[in-house]
C-alpha cells in the first residue's frame, strides 16, 4: 500500500502519474472519513448524490498526485466546467478576491469578459507556468480549435513549500494534460491528492475537499458544488466549535510565530443555475462566508480566491453566433444560492482536513486532524 510519505521514483509520464493517483486515492479514502461520516453536516440543504462539485452535471475533476520520499509532495487538480469545446462555447464566470497575495493566472480577461474558456487548474505557486502551458497545449489540440490563436488559461495556486521542495518545480506540462485527460464525473478523491498533496491548514494537514448542495424544487431545484485547495490558517472552528483552541493549536497561540495563519485557499464554485457573470461574482463573495465559519483569518500573506461559473446550457457563449439571448435568474432569487454556497464551502473545507493524512515532508512533519477528538469535542458541545 502506497502512503503519502512513501518513496517512489519521480513521476515523469502521465501513465505513472495516473498510477500514483489511483494508489494514493485508495489509501486516503480507506483510512479517513468525510465530515458527514462524523455527523457534521453544516446548514439546511441536502448535498447531491456524491456531495461533490461533480454533482453539477457536466463538471469533471482530475488529479495527478506526486509523492517522492520527503522532498516531493505536490500535484495538479483540474476542474472542467462543462462538456464540449470550452474555447468555442465558453461559460459565464466571475472571480472574487478576499486577499490577493497569490499568483492566479488568467484573472484579467476573466474579470473583463466574465467568462471561462478552458479547464481550471490548481497547483503549487512555482508551477503556475506549467499549468498555463498544459492547458494551452491541450486546448490547441482539441478538434475544432485549428484556428485558435489565443487561449486564456485559468490557473490557481497555493504555496506547498513547507512539505514540498517547491524549488524543484516537479509538476510538468504532461502532468497537467494528464489531469485534464483523466478528469471524470462522480466521486472526487480528497485529502493528500492533486494540488492538495503538500498543503497545510490550521497547522494540520490540508488538502483537496469538495461538497455540494441541492436546492429543493420550490427554490429552483438548482445544484451547486464547491471544490477547495486548503492551505491557510486561523483558529480552526468546526460546526461552531472552536476546535483549534480545544486542541491547543491555533493562530497567535504564540504571538512570536506570526506567520502561522499565512497561506492560501482556492475555492471553485460550480452551478447549473442560470446566472449572469455579475450574479456569479455575488455568489463568489458568499463563499467567503463559509470560509469564515471555519475560523479563517484571511491574513496579510494569504491568497484567498473564489472562481465561480455556471454551466447552464442556455448560457454557453457560442463563438459561432453574433448575439447572445439568454434568460437569467432575478436578483431576488439569489439568496438561496448564497446560503448553499456558504454551506458547501464550509463542508468542503472540513472534508479537505478530514480526508488528509499525516505527512513527513520537505521541511516539516504535519499531522492529520485527530478525528476522534474532533468528533468528541463537537458531540460534547452539541449536548
């Protein structure tokens, strides 16, 4: 059984990358539990079938995970927003920045045009360039894109340099393309996988997490999903309980160590609700409500970004048409979706923590959140 700290040869091909992905995924899911397995279910709405961003029809997720001894713990996670040719049939999108200490690529065109035309890649800070190149090469190679001369690749990052020797820049263009090619619907691997392989959250092991919400038919019946790459800090709060304080591990516990809250989080929000780019930005802002519920500080050195998109089929922006004629939700219909995105973001972060495992990394050893203690603390508080 491969563990995240196991020593394996450096991965240099998509085949080996996908093999490591499969083995790592099995290990993480076999040993850890999601929030709902522990009875922690934020909010009032029910999740979708898989409680994942892939519950939004057409959304796919792919990971390539790199683990080599103590030095390399990194990877790439890709979210494909919709079926078909994204470059020719774009999806409306928006971005919200809570704190901008980050290196998000593709941001200006996304903000200017309010649309996404590529898969969204997440990786580490020093491999954003490879993320861009991988998406560009994959996009140019798609049938129908023979006349494409411009690609706005969207690539987010967090800095995994504490557990990963980030200066080695282990993620390659081929890894990015492999993550796109392997992306699928259905359950999403979480924890020490993909872009979450080497992340840290609240001084515990962070990772990739996801969750979804299904609105009742009376509120539109829309599906909303969230995926996070958690690598930030603060005073961990779970279901309203200050777990970080109870476990004696939290930001400013030692006021000399001021950088413990620094880090980043990438939040990707998907929905099938017919939303304009303006209301997608409003939706993205409300994801920060869920982030705040987990005890985040949104500190000076943190890059806290939310990318939101709608893949409603009637809103696809087809390059072959001269005009767009679409129907979108009224402003007054947005509040249930605001509630849903706050809930799903909060739970996705819990899943990232709960599904992570201990990791002996490049510059430090990080423990996974002790789930038995968390379960007991939350249960005692709720009595």
